[in-house]
C-alpha cells in the first residue's frame, strides 16, 4: 500500500504560478509511475500530467501543455507539478496518483491508477 499526500494548493490570481507537491509513503516507491489529475465541480476527473518511474518520459493534457511541468525526486519520494500562467479554468481539486509498473519508462494517461491522494484545492480568480 502506498499513501499519497498532496500539498501546495491555494487561491491565486490569473497569470500567477503555483507548485503542487505529492509525497509518497508506505511501501517502496520503486517502479511507480505517477500522475496528476484534476476535477472541477460538475465535471469528470481528468488527466493533467504524468511521469514515468525513470523520469525520462512525461505526458500532458493539451489544456496545460506549455504551462505545467511535472517532475519527480525518487530519493525524496515526491512528485511535483509546477503550474505557470494559471487560468480560471484551471480551478479544480488536484489529485496525485500512482501505479506500479515493470516498465520504467511507462506513462499512464488514463484513470487506471492504483493509488490516489485526497486532493488539494486550486482556485484561480480572474
């Protein structure tokens, strides 16, 4: 079992930046590909960004590409999401997710992750 805890959410203005962090604990963090998802009120949870265990491969949704950057520090068992030039439509609860894979370069963009955090609220005012 892996426990994921997100932090770093808050209220910002359009154009501002925010950095989210996800800390993993419990079982070993080895071979876990990680992702960030978000869910706005009345909408389905959607993929935002993903990163392979190796860190070599990343993927982003079209809506955040060029503005958000996902990174990881396996020694510290953390995954970060740097969000720049935030827009009101980025307002949502952001979730960290992980799944274990034997493919160290695999990135998962679907919701088929095994573990999820509780989420952190990001609100962007116009």
